[in-house]
C-alpha cells in the first residue's frame, strides 16, 4: 500500500542518533526515499540504510559549506530532488565551561547553528 510520502525524498541529518534514526524510519515507513547524512558513524548508517527501502547513506561534515553542497548534490543525484529536510544534526560538548576553548565553541556553533543555515540555503529552490 502506498504511503503518504511516496515519490518524496527526505534528507535526514544526524541520522545515526536516536532521534534521527526514528525520524528516518518513520519517513521510510510512510514511503519516502531517504538520504541518511551522518558524520563518521558509517557502521550505524550502513545498518540503517540496509534495513530501509529506498535509502542511501552519505557522510559529510556539515560544518563545511563545500561538504554540504556535495552532500546535497549526491543525495539529489541518487534519489531526485529533496522535498523534505530534517536538519537534526547537533553536538553537545561534554566538557566544563572552563575547559571549553574558542575552538570547541566555534565547532559547536558551526554544528548547531551554521550547518542548518547551510543546508536550508543549499536546498532552497532559486
């Protein structure tokens, strides 16, 4: 039976975390093709992509504008235009405030703020 999202493509970032995995599973159950975006957790992403139909796994550093452009291009080449963006990537540094260096701070901002801008900007039609 066709789902309400048949013919749609979703890009899910942070797809190897608990929430991202649950969202990807639900979107797939509703019929969407899924591009799972992750950063370094290839094993979990691979297992998830095998368990879902019409699913690909793509690794990208979302803090980097060129990596985001490449991610979006690869997702669209494989699955077609992205109709749904689940911008779920995030980082929570587990260190005390005194241990937080400017580099840690910048990485956290790039992951938790800039990456969402880059993705939305890249996928917004002209």
